[in-house]
C-alpha cells in the first residue's frame, strides 16, 4: 500500500504551526499542506514527518500557551489584569470558556498531530527503504511518546481523571475518541466516526505507548523524546490514574536517568534564566524568531509586561494578562518594594521575598500599557534570546520527587513520603516539617502548587482530587466551581458532535 502523507508545510519549514478552521472529523487533514510523494519512503521523510508532530506542541492551544496559562487561569493560581482583555472569561470560569477557546485550536491541533503520528506508525510498520532496525525502533518510540503525550493532554482536559470521576446518576461521560490508525482524508475520518473510548481504555493505551517508547528509546537532547522523558511522563500518567506503585517506580527510574538534573538554591533560579532549563526532561523548543507566538498570545506576554530581564522595566514588552493572586504572593512573601529614587520609574521597584528561592521567579512589572505595575511571574521571559518564544519544559526532573512522595503516601509509606517532601523543601530553601496522616498529603499538594505555579499543573491537581475551584476571596461569592459542576469539563467542538453521531457531548453543553 502506498502512503500519501500530507505534511504541514509550515512545520516542514521549521516555522510555527498555523491552524485554521476546518470541517471536523477529528481534524485529520490540515488546510495548509502539501502532498509529499511517497513521503514515508525514506529516512529523511520520516524525520521530517516526526518534526511536524514535535512542532505542533508549540501551538498556542498546546504548550505555546493554553496548557499552561489557560489551565492556571481556570484554577486558583492567579487573577487577570484586564490589560488586553484576554483570559478573563477563563479566569471567571464562564461556561464555554475553557480549552475550547480560539476556535478549538487545542482539540484541532492535537488531533492533527495524533493523525500525523498514526500515519508515521502505519508507514514505518511496512518498512522504510534504507533505514536500519535501530532507526525504525527509535522512530516508533518517538511517535508513540508523542501520541501518548497528546492523548494524555486531551483526556485529562476533556474528561474526568481516574482518581475522581463524577457521574450523574448512571451516566459515564467517558474518555475521548482514540483513533490509532491514520486518516489520509476527511472522508476516511468521517466513515470511521470514532466514539469516545472509556477513560480506562485511553489510559491503558497511553501506558502501552509509553512502555513501548521506554523499550525503544535511548538518551537524547531534551527537545526530543528519550527513555528518561518517557519514564517521567509515565510516572505522571500513573499518578493521575492512581496507580501509585507504578508512579513511584517510574519516578525512581526517571530520577536515575540522564534526562535533566534536579537543581537547588540559586542554581534552580538560574535554571529559569537558561535558554534550555537544566531540569527539563522534555522541552518544547522555539529555535527561531519565526516560531514565536507573538506579543498577543505568547506565554511570556500572558504572564509579564517585561520584555526581558536585561531590558529596562520601562521598555514596552508583553501584556501581563495573568498575575499571581494573594495566596501565591503569600507563599513567597511577595509585596511591592520601592528601592528608592523616582517612584514613577519601574526600575526602582522590586518585591519583598521570603526564604523560598522560588520567590525570585517573581518581580514587579511595567506600567507602560497602563498595567499598574503588578507583581508578575517571570519564569518565561525571552529566554531564547528573542521575544515571545520561550522554550517550555513539559516535564521537569524535580516533579519526580513530588510524584514519588505523593505515591508513597497513598501506598502507606508515610515516613518515606515525609522524608521525600522534606528533602524537596530543602532544595527550595525551606525548613523541614513534622506532620502525620492526611496533613502530609496536604503539604505535598501545597508544595506542588508552589512549584508549578504558572506551569499549568494546578487545575489538574484540583480535578484529580475532586476539589472545588475556590476563587471567592478575590472574585466574589459566586466564584466557586464545585467538582460536580459541569464547567469542570470543556465542551467538545460542536462541529464534531454534529457530524459524528457516535460522539456524546459533555454534560451541560
């Protein structure tokens, strides 16, 4: 069988992935594409195809912004400034303002990528002329790691998480559609009409893909899949599934791998200034200015008004749409601090800080855009050397310590959990705590909150423990989203539900 692979032209050229409106059917056929004649017939073609799947992670719907900023806006991490008007509805948890924003770009781009990965796997299964068995195994490992990552991001967002599934009566919302074979045209996708797989089926498939990836992959640069990255992702997936022993074991394996380094003290702060974060086990890479998501929708612009750490604070930079709330400011002892001199000069302002080294990841911003000189997160601030395109660590090695602590708690190994928690606190400049029972778990989750603020974890941590999203202290009495509220899940794109009669919509939409 001859495979005709439709490869996104922008991705082939190394540019940013552009998504456009389409006809649905799990978005199998990009509009901006070219026919690559016999496109999986050579090693060069397979590498180009895989690069396209990696490139789609840069989309604003995925790690370019939404999986970080939108998920934290939905949670209890920060407040919107109104500087550009973005993220306000998501921060207010308004119905239909969720991961389905910007024309469902998250759904569309993810299924584009999954279809590309499926086509790659279909093609290399038949053999690629001139490729060795080692090359084919490595390609399969990369494609399965990427497919697992895209499916995990979709299922954790559009469905409930195995540790906390809300069912109204006897209704099971289910997982997500999970095609495992590539579609060359929309007609094929339409005829397939994939239903929602169960949540358990999706997680089982992710396990299978990651176990295959671990067996096939070796070491490598952090912008590509590696064995260590696959172990780290499997630890996270197992944590979400409540598979505590696997989560702990894979965290241990990942910590022993060569992917990433656990940092402490000033080295940890400096890691956020490096082009590539030294803790990254897997990172989404922005290599050239043309890959930037721009001043309006980039991750750095969403979080800070500053252009970069070397420029004057009076220089016009991003919008600073989403800033830490009082709880996060209290974590780190953050308050505006006038350093002396002209108060109207933004360079004469910083923040107070406590002993937690993570406090140095926040400072005062600019009032150039009428932003009011807010306290802002500066984890992402032109680290690549060009504006609005920061490499994004998807999996950091420090996470493995917190994964193992949480898993050990649930396994009844409370002494080990507390020891790991206190060792982690020491990495961040904090004193150990003496706790027992559920207080240990509570403190682990608070430490996750502090560690991953503005990295997109908090919404899912609340969701997997069926905790309400409580914003009443700063958004008013109605700003409480209990776990059984339909707004915990986003709607599927309506075009998909309309065309695919096998696809049931999430409740409330």
